[in-house]
């Protein structure tokens, strides 16, 4: 059974709550259809969505590093999520990484924009009919992110689905990210485990998202 980082600190706060929290954590880390990296990224994405940048983020960074998630992958996750959760939140999150002693960034090369994939380009075209300025900004953000190293398309899409579940953007945004995840190997079993994992961070949100993401796939 995975030893959850920070469990002793939770016990010091409240022993009964610690028992409940550790049980929820073991449920997430035991999900069979997500990789260890994906489980870590779910936790870290949830921290940015709340945002919970103090003890929860420290615990989840510890879990990620313990499970051999490269620090550069954590940094890339934060870079990827900036336009989805908000650049100001990610500024604070990067400062927190410094406080926690994460190594300095290895990747310091300028971003080389890459034309968006078909699914992302279709989203931009749909936005152009509503607001060309928003479409241009969205295309630029897509071009700077989805083809970068350190994270797979599936990992990027699944973390965006976590954002969708938290923010309850359960229509076009969720459908786009589910489509992108499927192009890189995600299945209905992946999505079921994703929702179960996110339930630790907000059960009502998970209930609401389940029909939108899973439909009649049960």
C-alpha cells in the first residue's frame, strides 16, 4: 500500500480526519486505469483549481517526487495549466515550488509555437464565429503548449479534464479534452478512474461530471 506523504501531519491536526483523508488518498492511488504520474497530476491540478498552495500542495509534491515524477514534469504541468486555471495562480504556485526546494528549471529554451491539432484547430474556428480576438488568443495558447515535451497529450488532456470537472465546464471544453485524451490511449475505464480520483477533492463535482464524461458507457 502506498505510504501517503504528510499523513503524520494530518494526524497531528485531527486523528479522525486523518483516517478519513488517508483512506480517500489510498482510494485514488489504488486506481488501476491511471498511471502513477497521472494520479500525481490529478492531485496537483486539484491544488491549483482550489487553489490549495500550502500543506496540500506540499504533500502532493512529496508524493509526486517519491513516485519518481521528474521535477521538470511538475513544472511543465504548471506551465500547461496556466491559461486553464489562471496565470496569477500559477505565479504563486511556482513561488511555492521554490519554497519547497524544487530544483531550478532545466528547460529554459524559448517556446516554439506549433500549429494546433485538428481538434484544437476546430475549437479555434468555432470561437472565431463568436469573437475573433478570443479565438486568436486561444490559438496562441494552444500553439505554445500541446506539442511541448515533458508531458504526453494524454496527460495534458486528463489534467484539463480535471479542470473541467472542478470548474464544471462540462460541454465544449470537456468534450474537446476527452477527444484529445482518447487520441492518446484514454478509454472509458480511464475516465471512470479519473472521476473517482477527482471525487476526493469534491464529491458533488464528480457526481455532476460523471454523466457528461461517461454518458451511457457503463
